[in-house]
């Protein structure tokens, strides 16, 4: 679905984001992530061994809340499906996100041996408080 300009604005900034995935028993699992956008897909860059990756490989449904860092009442609430989990471009992408979120190179928490992956999310519903 086409993403509204207000949502694109949040996704292209250094906006805090929380992604919620589903554990095997159906319980929600929420974690803070850095977020980006590619066309109408939301991108989340993470580490292959993290719980959220195991969760979306089993059940690709996700929810995200992206918050305006300048006005925390302004936020986008998104629901969608992970269309792809890929390593392609993930290493370069985390460096791009680090520049956006920290102003410098990615500090490689956990070491450079980690395998970075991109979660490519197709958005199916947009809500929130975007004014």
C-alpha cells in the first residue's frame, strides 16, 4: 500500500521504532529497532540470530510503532507482513542507519561476525496520530 507522506517522513528520519513479532505460543515480542523505507516497504535491519528473526520466519505478521523524536505524541502505527528476510545489502544498510541514528559509523555491538539481515515489510494498515 502507498505510505502517506507523514509516515514516510517518520521512516526517513532518526525516529525511534518498536517492532512487535509473535512468539511460537502467540505471545507478542516487542523490541526497539532502527527503521527505514524503500518505496512502500518498511525496512528493519537486525541480526540473523535475534528472536524477532526467528519469529518472522515462522509467522511473518508484524506491528510497528514509529515515534516522532521531536513530538512523542506524533506516531505511526503500522501492521504488515514480512515479505522477505535477506542478507543482501544489510551490511551497507546498517552503516547508513548508523549515520542517521548516531551520526557515525555502526559500533557493531556484538562484533563484526554477526550476520545482518533486512526485514522487508509490506504494510497493510496505517494508523496512529500523525498531526
